C-alpha cells in the first residue's frame, strides 16, 4: 500500500512554481506529476490562476528532440497562487512559510 503524501500533486506543483521555478512535463515527473498539462489546466479552471506557457524542445531517448511546454507562474499571479496554496494546505493542517 502506498503511503499518503501530506501535499497533493497540485499543491506540490503550485509551491514549486511559487518558488520561481518553471516546469515541463518531464521535470514534473520528479514531483510526482505524470500529466502536468492537466494539473496546470485544473489550477486554471478551479482557481483562476494564469500561467505562462513557453514552447521548447528537449532531447529524447532516441536522439531526437521532443516538443514540450515549459510552464511558469508570472509574478503578477503570486499573491493569488499563495492564497490558493494556503487554502489547499489548511485542510491538511499545514502552514506555508512566510
């Protein structure tokens, strides 16, 4: 049986983006997200957050390039995103660092 994570997939992704980082779908695998475009879409539709989307190409295992999108959170969205993250974590009795 899998141990439950204190942080949801959405909260892990949002916290990462709030830290000023950006992600493509392969980067997000390290955070336990196997379908980043769906997570970004959900954060937009559920909470009204707006993200920057930058196309890029990354090397694939066959020696070619794969097109992906790098997602980031513009500074103008940090206040709203922080409020969303606080609400997400309140249900888990966790706190967001100031």
